[in-house]
């Protein structure tokens, strides 16, 4: 039970962010584990909660709130009520999973943002013989876009669809080949943000050396192709944002001891744009995650990363995100777990097409502090309480902000 609580809290904390009230509907490993423990293939859940956010639209203290969002008040209370279902069947060595969540959000002050969000997933986990296995699936999400980047009172409902598949082939006991592909289609409902609509396809090939302890070290090649149907207006010109990306990496999963493990990717990313090649990017990228469980009641999760994010505005096509996070977890009792999180990120806004007067490159720094408490007072009943404080500093006027957020969620499984 303690291990399950640690895992669940870790996932919940990872989902938090400036728009955390719209992220609570995600499944956690604890939820999946409990559903899988039941004998019946169909599992249901109901959940409800509320969240308070002191600066919903992430406005700077120097901004004119009345002009920006139509109100001098920046805070709001958000209520949510939702239901979820999971259906799983096993046939021989095959597994089929279907999941669905539907969540109704109601905003006390800014009721123009009221929305119904949902997430759907269908996945086939296949295996052929002893040497071939993989996944084939489809996912869909509909959600309210975070206000951290555009800071306006707009109800931008995003529809994100993903089709994905992987195939693993064990050449022999020490060598494994993996091929993966995914197709992503993102559509923004707010017409003024059509330039963010995208179709991004990734193909990845990995060769892993497998040790007798099932640790792996390998080489990975990823190719991506991105298409943005709507060009971005820059001055009096329209700029196409289509690009091709190639990434070469060394990857590893290594269980260092029985209480610690390392997942790492160290590589080099090249991004080339079809138009305005001065926006191209070529530099190292990485992600490292180290988990240490010194006792059965405690765990520390350390992560660092430098990756590209496909954000766009009129002065930048993408963001290079460099960050570090530390997440300690403590299982207070069999039904209680406490977790904290400290996250620090630097966001470098890159990809200026150079069609307007030169401006200083924008750089933001984010700091997020979180504390979360998970309580399971009854079997298949969870209560999650979360506190969060965030701050962004920026060298761009009116891009800085601070906020405090509190959320409470009750979930019942059937």
C-alpha cells in the first residue's frame, strides 16, 4: 500500500502546473493498479472537487487587469465533477484496454470559461511468440488551454488526437530492437490562435543492449515532421512554421541498486525550418531521471532536462526549456502519503524569423513549489489535497507573474 501511495502521488504532482485545475482528470498508476486488482473487466469511477487560483490568467502585477481580462479581479474558484471508465480484456497473450474520462468544469467568476473536457484511450498490447511485442493505440484529449503563455480571457478549447504504435524485437537475449511511430493532430478552438494548429509525426528507432539484470544501454534515432496549416503573421508578411527535426541520442535504463534506478537520454537535436532557416536549431538536449528509495516509506525523485517545446507567438516559434526538479515523498502511514516538489525552469524563446525590427531574445524563469497530501480513508476512495505556489520572472515587460493555488479532489472507484 505504501508503495502504491508513493507512485500515485508522484504522478499527481507531475501533472500539476499553472493550469492544474484542468489536469486532475488524468489517470494515475494507483488508480490503474486498483482497477487491475478487481476481477471484473469493467471498472468505473466518480470524482469531484474544487480549486482556487489567485491569478487564473497569469497576469503581471503591472498589467491592467480590467483591460486585459475585463475584470479587476484576477482570482477564481473552479468546481469540477466527472466520471471515468476502464474496460480491459485479456485474450491469450494479448491485452486490450479502453479508458474514458468526462469532466465538467464550472468557474465561479469567469463563467465564460465553463467547459466539458474529456480524454479517451484505446490500446492493444500485443505479443507474437517470445521475441515480438508492442503497442498500438489511439488517444484523444479535449481541454482548456493554459493561460500562462497568452494571458487573455479567451476560452481556447484544444482537441488533441494521437495515433501511436511500437514494435520490439528481441534479436537474442542481449540485443533488442525497437521501432516506434506516432501521429499527433492538435486543433485550437479559438480562431485567433489557429496559427498554433499542428500535425506532428515522429518516428523512432532504438537499438538496446540488454544485461542479464535487464538493464539497457542503447542508441536512438528520432525523425519528426511538423506541419502548421496556418501561417503566422509577422509584420506585413506571413511566415510558414513547418519544420523537420532529427535527434541522435544515447539512452539507458539502469537499476543501480534494489533501491535506485536511472533513466537517461543524452542527445543532439537538429531542427530545420522550411522558411527562414535562420530560425534553425542545432544543440545538445537531454533528460535524466533518478529515483532513490532509501526506505519503504520514503523516496526522492530527481530530474533534469533540456528539450524543445513547440510554443509559438509572434516573436518566437519554439521554446528551449532547461529545468530541474526534486520530488521527495514520505508515506506517513498505510493510508497517508505526503509529497513535495520544487521545480525550476528557464525558458528561452527561440526561432525569431527576423522579419521585424530586432528585439532582445525573451527569457523567462519559472519556479514552482508544491505540497500534496493523499489519503485513502476507505477502500477504493481517495482524497487528494494540493497546495501550489508559482512565480515567473521575465526580461519581457508584462510577462512575469505570481500565483497561489489550492485544490481538493475526492475520487470513488467501483
